[in-house]
């Protein structure tokens, strides 16, 4: 969907121009950054002052921890997000939350079935019950 890919090689030229014309100007890179490790490597490699991250953060609140969450952390995040959402928005907006379930519930045994169940929820209590049922079926 997002094409062409980011051209990080251009950063070298941009930094050279900055160093000649306005050395105090900060240069930030952006595009196709998927992890904290990658962001740090790009900043170092291209001598950038920082990195901006967009899509790499979507559905990944653990981005800045620099590690993938375990199953317990993922499931806790689903419940916590649902509770926060419920406290901030009216129940008519519940379907807006469901897109986040897909991001949290992926890449583990049973994640597809969990996502399908979460998409049927109508409130926080349903989410909690779905998580409890999922965990009991794992054992």
C-alpha cells in the first residue's frame, strides 16, 4: 500500500547539505521503521538527529521497549485498552476499538480464533470473558 519504500540513502546527501549551510538544523528521518533497534541503527548510520515513526507504532505499544511482548502482556493490553476506551468513549463507538484487537492478537497459537471472538464483543465484560475463555482453552 505504501510505495515506494523510504529512500534512506538520500539522508547522507541531506546531512551533508545541512552541515555546509546550517549545522545547527536538526535532521530527522522517517519511513518504513519497524523497530526501535532499526530506528537507532538508521540514526547512527546516516548521522541523523532523530527518527520519526508512524506505521511501526500502529498496534504496537511495545515499540519503545525494544522487545516483543509475551502472551500475558498482549492479553493484558487488550483488556486494558478496552477498559480505557470504555471510560473515554460512549458505547456506540465500541466498533472503533475492534481494529486494535487485530494488532494485539497475532503471531501466537490460537490468535486467529481469539481475534474472531474479540470481534464479536460488545463491551469490556465481553472482552474479559473472551480472554479468560481463551486462556482456559490453552491449558
